[in-house]
């Protein structure tokens, strides 16, 4: 009898379980005369509006890795939106080309900030997004972008930089930060300047920014990306422990930041 009841219950809920899954679509938006192609992910089983979290890609462009992080955020109950910082969804696997693309945007912080803000706006306009509860995460180039987004005074609750490049914010930039800030850094990342690190933390302290700076012992650059070691670039590799720990810390931050 008990088996029959269980079978009947599973038969009843099966259609709902089958239809509940992460959905994705391309979102096209424009800024500064450039067309961008973002990637939206959401769980259609979640009812009503929910927080939106923007993902800013590595210097490779809006590739499968950034999209996978958007889907992971959707699985957590958020709307994940992987923005496009280069335009027309450009991607590359060539380090030289990646450097050219990233450098072309990052050479002018106002251009980079404008594109990041345009991504936040495109995400906030999606019908399932609660525009009062927004966040952003980024990897490498994307981590730097998220820190610049915060310095631009973006109306987001929290930003997370995973192995992002650091810089010295101006006094005005640091004072403009409205969000909580989490910086997840590889303690053995040779791409991070000690001077930039010290300058950023000093500026945050002076402006009383709500920040956390976490070093992961032994972790090098790009430690969250399982494919990081594939190119055999010196000082670039995956670290599973640091990846998992930093992702959990991000979740804790968003639970706090998005609490009503």
C-alpha cells in the first residue's frame, strides 16, 4: 500500500519536476553605439521577481565558462546574467587577442564602467528580476570590472571579484561605493602587485567601505576555472579547494545582501 501511495505521489509531481529547469536566452542591448549580446539564465520553477546577479567574463570574452556561472546562479534561485564587455559576443582562445580586447576596454576606465553599468541596466530590465536586489561577480578581467563598477557608484548590493586585477581607487571612487565588496584572491597570484593591493585596501579603509579581502593559500591566478591550466601559462592554474571555498563565501554574502 505504501509503495502505491509513493508511486501515485511521484506521478502527481512528475510533470512539475519535468517542467522546472534552468532556462537561458540571449539578451541584446546597446551602449555607446555598440551592440552587446548577453546571456540570461533563470529557473522557471521560481515564482515572482528575484535578485539578479551579473557575471563579468575573463579576458577571453563571454565564453562557455562565464555562461556556466550564470546557470549556476540560476540554480541558486537568482537570475544570472553574463554580460558582454566586448560587443557582439566576441570571444577568443588566443592570449594575445584576449589582451588586445581587454586592453581596448580597460585603457579607459570610463568606457569600462559605462559598459558594465549598461550590463546591469539590461539585467535589471528583465521581467523576472527584482531591480532593487542586484549584484555582480567577475573573474580576472571581470573581477577588475566589478571593482570598477562599485567605484562607479552602481546601485548594486554586493560585488565579488574572483582573482581580479587590483588598482588604486581615487578618494572619490572609494567614497562612491555603495555595495558590499568581496575580493577572493590567490595568495600566490604573481599577477597581483603588492603596491596595488596596499593602495586599494588603504583607500577602502579610509572610505569605510564594507569589504572582505580573502587570500587563498597556494592559489594562483584564475584559480576558479577548471580549464585554467590547459594553456600551460605560467602562474595560471585551477585550485579546486579555493574555487569551492570562494563560491560558498559568495553565496553567504548574497544571502546577507539580498535579505529583505
